C-alpha cells in the first residue's frame, strides 16, 4: 500500500470510533506516519472532499487543526451534493472519480455507472476540445439529476 492509502485508511478507521466528525492535528498525524505535513494535506484534499461525502474545516497554526465531518449520506443527498460540487467544467478523469465513489458508496448501479461513463467520454463528445469539459459537465449533472429520487 502507498503511504496515501495507509493514511486514508487510518483516518477512516477514526470515523468508526466517532460517527459525526473527527479532529486531527496535521503535525501529529505526520509524525505518526513519519511523513511531511503536506502529505497529510494531500490525502485530506484528495480523499476527503465533498464529492466523497466529507466536509473539511482547516485551521492554521498550532500544528494545523483539521476537523472532518461525514456528510449524511442518502442517495438523493449524495447525488445533489455531487451535482452542486461539479462546476461549469469537468474532465473525464474527474467523472471517473465521481463514478468510482458512487459505486463504492452503492449510490448507483454498475449499469448506471457504465451509462454515465459512456455518455461523458471523449469519444462521444464530438465537439472541439475546448468545449468538451463544459459539455461533459452539463451532461453529467443532468444525468445525475435524473437519478435523484
């Protein structure tokens, strides 16, 4: 396992002890894993963000206090939160991350995931490159809206 994966698993295990939120000191966690604090920042920013069902509050100073809250996840809440977090543009890699998270949280079926992936792929978006990410965002958000119950 890579260090980022180990740190992610450690933080997720902390949630099993405390349901709603956890508070960590960035420097203490970095010391625990014998890594630099920026590694902790990387893990938190890439694996504990709104599209993955988390809200992060970060305070500078005193070792970098970080509070991570788990968002109440129902299918509709999760999808609406994802829709709101998608901006006016999205890359195919970012769509893949959303789809992977939806599948791991059992928000969508494998068939729905395939349809989302195909409908937003570069092969299907037959427009000039500079328009693909904004068209992809529109298609992705509209498909997600139709999955909200």
